[in-house]
C-alpha cells in the first residue's frame, strides 16, 4: 500500500500542478505511444471484477501515473468524492454543425523543429482524448479518442482555475466584489495569513507574495503539507496538521511583496474560491452551476472533487463533457452572450482579454509565453489574434481566438504533466488552424 504522503500526492498534486519550463519534447522517450497506451488497448478496469493487474483503485493504486492516468482522467468520480455542477432541468441546446474534414491536413512546424506536422498527427503526438473546434459558432471539427466518448466527462485539471477566476471577475464587474479590498476584510479567518494583506485582484492574478513551494522533488516542500490537508482520505493516526483547503490557507506565510511578481500557485485559486463563496454564500460548485452551467444549454452535469469537509477544489477539481467546455469557450468568445442570451456583462471578458501586469508576469521567466500575462486566472497570449486560454496539466485547454472567431477545446492525457512539454506541438497547431479558418 502507498504511504499516506504518496497517496495524498496521487489524490491532489497531479490535479493542481501547472507549469511551463520551456522544454521541447514531442513524445517522452521510452513512453508508450498514444495508440499503445489507449485505455481500451491496456484493458484497464475491464471485467467483473477486473483482473488484479488491471485494477485502478484509491488509495492502493498509483492512479495518476502513466499509463493509468489515461483511464483515470475520464473516471475521477469513481475514485474521489465529488459535488455536482448541475445543468438544471432545461433541455440541452444543440450545436450547429459544419464539419470540415480538411482540418486534419492543416500543417505547421512545431516550436523548435523543422519537420512539418499535420493537425491529425498532432492529436496522437499530444495523447488527445477529445477535441472540438468551433468556428463562427458552429462545430467544424469533433473527435473522441482514448478514454473519452461523447457521453463521457474528462478532468479539466487547472482549467478549473479559469472558471473560478471567471466567477470572480463577474462579481467584480457586477459590483458585488471589490477587487481593491484586502482579503481579510472579506474572509477574516485569513487575517493572520499571507492572503490577509493581499488585495482580491492580487489573488485573482496570482501576484501574491507567498512563502510556498510546489516543488514536488523536494520532500519538505509545502505542497506535501497542502496535499495532506486537502486529501479527502481519512487522516492517519496522530495527524495534527490542517484539515481541508480553508484550514491550510490560514497557515500560509508571506514572502516578498504582494503585486511585485507573478507566481503560479494553486493555493491562490483555493483562496479565491473561499472569497467568492463568502461573498455569494455558495461554494464554487454551486456558483458554477448557477451562473454558468444552467445557462449555457449544457448537455451534461459536471462535477468537482472536494476535500474531507466537502469544499470543492477551486484550483483543479472540475470534470465535464467536451461539448459543454466548448460552450464555455464560445461564451468567452462572445463576451458573455450565448444562444441569444446575455449571461454576464461583456466587460467581464474584455477585462480578462486586456491581460494582467506584463512586467510582473515576465519575472516568472516563462519562455513559451514571452510577452504574455495572466488575468483572472486566464492565460493571455497578447499575440496578433488576441488569443487567451484556460489551461490544465497533461494537455487540457480551451483556446479562444477572437480574430479567427474560433474556439478549440482539447482534452488529453499526455504522459508528462507540464504543458511546456506539449506546447511545441500544440500552440503552433492552434495558430495554423486559426489561419486556415480565417480563409473560410
């Protein structure tokens, strides 16, 4: 059986980690290919019961290690407690379709490479589980691979942060949340922590000065304490640390000045989740349902993982269907209006698209995002197309390109967590498809 620390890591860290290192890697050396590691090919959890060597369990199994993760990303609810993100009782509003088979042949040069790759080839290289492309509000491309079918749900990973950030930005524009307010004025329980002296905006843009490390290679890093606190599993005998996201946040100390530099830390999302829950009197799962899922014509309920006290994981716990994530992307592209109805003021998306402090962001040194920024937990590229995105480890993205009137949702189970490993065959692919669609 795994140690408690290892089990907590499996439960949490793969869902919360998000990084960019600038490394250029297509397929990890020595790893099974996408075809070889397909969950159906591997036979995970097949049988009644499955053979012992095909079981994926909690906590005995390392369920977020490759290649098991290729099954796990579509079955989180079978392994961890969750809360529903309900779509309500109204029928789904179907997409219009104008499928374009020529997209498969769109080619591009991977970052740092010289050999052209087609869009279709990139799907395998990126261990794609599902991809949807919307152009001018219509579905022009849709494909399901790996563990995902059209009725399935897939872990969104850190794209959850962007949903949390969107909810906060909506409240700011509606005048319900003061972005200049000190966090302690909204959540007094955080008065003694690093968050207490930060502003809401600094939390939203991750420019807080925190004494916190997400270095998974360091056994003494703060992420281990965080993962133990956040794990929904029973605490081991003698455990005296914090229990749950909110208790852990109260222990975080300040390091450096708030507002000086961007630092990607998942605990900012947990803090923001607490802030908006306190303002609205409802947790992030309920707010996501009420403000978004019930209004976008969703086909399926989503769900969010929770800690031992039932607090949703605002930084990485969402799972949802591919088309419903496409609806979220279209909502962002159309600045808060979808299916003829306005869900929130257009200024919400305009604030996000404007981006955050480029100077603060540059200090983080992200090679693949030079000139970019981070605003309300969305990644803003500041490229010629004005693109911005929600992103999550192992290759999750909602990529919004206003110039091309395009949204791409890509769900994946890439063997390596960091998106810097997959960006070279992803970002230029998105741009190539955008340029192709601009000609339509």
